[in-house]
């Protein structure tokens, strides 16, 4: 290696002063000392002036230390040339030697710029090469410098102009395209290179494989793999082996990636990391962790990247226990002290596993925190419905001096929507507007529309949508959904028409929202139009939610036969599909059909849930089908593994009451795990009213009063029971108590004298 750029002293003074770096000045001082040592005793130095093969080789070399000197170096002190002449060492340097030394110096400088990504200095050198008419000699180095600095346009322009035959230059350009995510351009370059008869080397193939990974073009990757195998490159290049594993993994061909890794003559942590990352990407936590164990068994220690990949796998599959074990190993090795990316991966893993308190504890213990750390935690709180904590984190990160970004605001707006915190949402909206973040971020715009819609301010949601620079189908879905949830079905359908008028094509979610709006206002004709459009576009093949929305629309509109036909034609049915149809039969009072649906569900292997049972029990109650209702109720615990809900208990109480089985209703209540619900006692009081059972009615009244002494409906029910039993005086007394209760708010009322 040369100690200084080999440039003749006569040319050095032409170069800009900005080229003289601190390192150059240090070299000059060292050179001054070396030349003084040389002149003290030249016999200690080898004289290579007349037998050196090129100007790259030194003129003098110390026999002991190996230090070198060049007579034409620009870093030589000014007195050296004169001293060399005085001692007869030189009579001048030829122009050819000067030019060669100058080109070598420029090339060395450009390589330095490429290594350091110093585009400014590299561009200055380019200008000087043009002035000195040395562009042709240095074109390859220039192309490489621009490619490695990311200036691919300039690199390609120079490349096309000078028709390079240098494999290194072609490789630099291919690598530049691959790093910039322009995979197809990289592969086009590879084909041009081979078409011109140039053979790629191992580094070329590494860049080409990266391009295949970017494009997820596994077929091209396999073709390159075959070329590599034919040329036997894998025997000597561990980097190329790792690139092959990485390509297959990123293309989703993880089994091929594993096969390549197993066939490599030698493996390192990089090749293992590529495979583990592939399994993590596929959500295969077990295989990712198995790979971790295998690499450790081979004596290869995991690094931070390994743990980041395995933590990602744990997060995707919510494998918190495995994530905790990795956490303990990370702490044991002390890896969190200097790696913020690893710390963020830990926070993210705990947050996505729903263990938000542990995620917060990890974040607070990190030596450094950044926007990614906070976003992971805020996202976790928002996803778990812990909206207040998410918003508290937003304030804390601001207090720490970390400004929120678009991702932060999206999560914060979701939190506001969850708790309907409209005022806080408006404040966040103002912050977003001040930072100009809505200009190019459709996801953030959609989050704003969603926040206003879910907070009930649909008119503001519409105004925000109209002001967005970019709209997509999600923007409209959020608004249509907001109108539907706010029981503004007509407005929802108007939006549905408007988005299509503006050229936006609805998706499955849009149609599902529109069908819900049709169901709300019983607009079956409009629902049929939507149905026809859904069928025309073939959307029912892969969208069970949309299919269920269709069944529900027809059922709620009273067209139960259409609902059943749609359900029977669905490629896939679930419990929601059947519940919609059962509810439709229930609305029409068709108990036998509802019970038949329950049987069909079971035959298809779909177990009814609490909603299914409540719908069937409700219709049985209205039709007085006691035995059928009792059978369903018993199956809930013995066959369906469904815990009876409050609604199912009240349905059964009502069912017993409709046929006069008051004792059975009382027994059922006594068997309930908890009776601290007014609805239970009110249901029983309704039964007592029907059958004029004052004794049980008084017991139910006492229990209801224990729960809420201010509920007027309890007094009204008791008065009705007394009236039905012909106990007019007691009925009047209860009514008088109700009036006093309402007027005085129970103050001073002694309920111990209540007539029950």
C-alpha cells in the first residue's frame, strides 16, 4: 500500500485546497521526517527507481522497517525535490510518469469517496477530471463512486458514455440498483453484462441475488443459483452462500433457504440470521427458534440481529413465553446497553403479545429511547384498548423531547376513537395540521376520518375526507361505516353512490357497510342491487364477512328465504352466517325453522355460540315451546360449551313464565351463579304479573330493591302484580311509594313498612 497519493509535485499545486485533508497534512509531516532519515543515510534504503514495474511502486524502501518513499509524491515537503537534485537522484520527472501518477491519485481518492460515501468530494474530483481531460482514464472509478453514493442516474450516464469492460464497475452499478430497491434495473444490468461477454464474479452474484430478493423473483434467483453452482463459487464464498439463503428466505421459499444453508461448506451467523428471518417473516416461531438452537449447537453465537429476528417471530405468533426466554438471554449477555434496535424489538414483542406493562417496563429500562420505541408501546396500548395509557405515552414522549411522527399520531387517534375522546382528537388534528403531515399520508388521513366518525362527529369526518390530498377506498369505508354506526343509513348509502361517482371502486368492506345500511332501513331493493354487484365482481368466493352481511341484510329485511339461499350458496359458512339466518327466523316467529338451523349447524361441525342460543331461546319463548327451549338450554353446558349469558337466563325465565311454570323459573334463578342483575328480577316479576303471583312477586321485589332502590320500574311492576292479584290497596300503597321516591329521591323514606 502507498503511504501517499502518487502525484507529481509539479501538478499538486493545481489541485483545490479543499482536497488537502487533515490526514494529508499528517502524512506530509511524517514524510518530512522520513526524507530527513533517508538523506542522513541513503544506504539503509533500497533504490527501486530503475526496476519498479509501475509508478504505483515506491522509489525507495527502507531495508529494515519497509517504509517507502516516492520522489513524485504531492505530499513531499517543498525542499525534497531540490535536495534530490543536489544529490544527483533526479533530473526531473517525465510527463508520462506525471500523468500516470496523477491518474493513480485520482482513482485512489475516488475509491476513498466511495468507501466513505463522500459524494461532495467525489463530485469535485469529477469536475477536476473533466478540466484535466482525464475523465476516460478514471471513468470506472467515477461510476463506482456514484453508484456507491446512491447517485445512480449519474453513474448510469457515465457508464453508458464510456462503455466499461470492468467487472468491478458493472458490479458496483448492479449493487447500487439493488441497494436502492430497483431490483429490475439491477437484473437488466446483469443481463447486459453477460451479453457483452463479461463473466460475473461472486460479488456480482451477491448483488443480483439481493435484487431477486427485492422483487421476490424466486425463479430468477434459482437461475442465478444454477450459474453459481456451475462455476463452483459456493466453495470459497461464505458471503455468496448467505446471499443465497437470504434470497430464498425473502422470497418465501424458506424450505429452499434451509436446504441451501445445510449444503454450504461453512456457515456463519449471517447465513443463520437470513434463515431465521425467513421463518420469522412466515410467522413460523417454532422453526425460527429451532434454527437458533441449531446454530448454537454448531458453536455459532447469536448476535443482536439473531435475537431481533426471533423476537419478531414471537411477536407475530404472540409467543410471549418464548419471547421472555430470549429476553433473559439478551439481558444475560448485556446486549441492550448499546443496541436500540434490539431494545425496540423487545418492546414490540411484549406489546404485540398484549403484555403492555412489561413492554413499558422494558422501554423505561432502555439506556436510549427513540420514536420507534415509543411507537411500539403506544401501538400496543391502542391495540389492547388501553386508550388512556396510549395517550399518556404520547405526552411522555413529548416531555422526553421526542417529537411524534405519523405512526404515533395514527395510534393516538385510534386511542381517541376507542374512548370517544373528541376534544383530544381535535388537539391531535391541530398538531398534525401544523406539521403538514397530511399532505402525503393517506393512512394518517384515514385515521383522522375514523376518529371523528367513531366519536360521533360524522360531519367533521366528511369535511376532513373532502380536504385530503389523497383518498383511497379505506377513506370512504371509514366514512360510510361511521354513518352506518351512527344510524344514518341514508347518508351511508349516499356516500356509497358518491365514491363510485368519483371513480373509486368499492371493496368487500364497502359493500358490507352498504348492506348493513340497507338492513337498518329495510331497503331490500337497494340491497339486491348491491348483491348483484358483489356477485358480478366475484367477491363472495373469499370473503365470509361480506357473505354474512348479505345473509343478515335479507334476514333483517324479512326476506328469510333469500337469506337462506345466500347462506347455502356461500363457499364457506361460520357461526355468524347461521346466527344471521336464525335471527331472521326469530324475527318472523319461525321457531321450528330456527331450531332446524341449529341442527344443521351441528351437522356441519359448527357449534352454536351464546348468540345462536339466545336467538333460539327467544323465539321459543315467544312461541311457548318449553321443552324445545329447555333442551337447547341444557345443551349449552353439556354439548356446546357455552356459558349461559344474562340474556339466555332471562329468556328461560320468560319461557317458563309464558306457560305458568313459575316454580321452574324460581328454581332456575336459584341455580344461577349470580343474581345481582335487575333484569333477572324484573323478568320474574313480569311472570308474576301474568299469573297474579303476589308471593313470588314480593320476593322478587325485595331482591330488586336491594340492587337499586331508585328504579321506578320495580315499583310499577310490583303495583301491577298487586292489581292483577286483586290487592288494590297494596297496589295504591306501592304507587304512592313510587311517587314519593321520585319526588324526594328516597330521602327519609323507610322501606321497612313496604307491604310485601
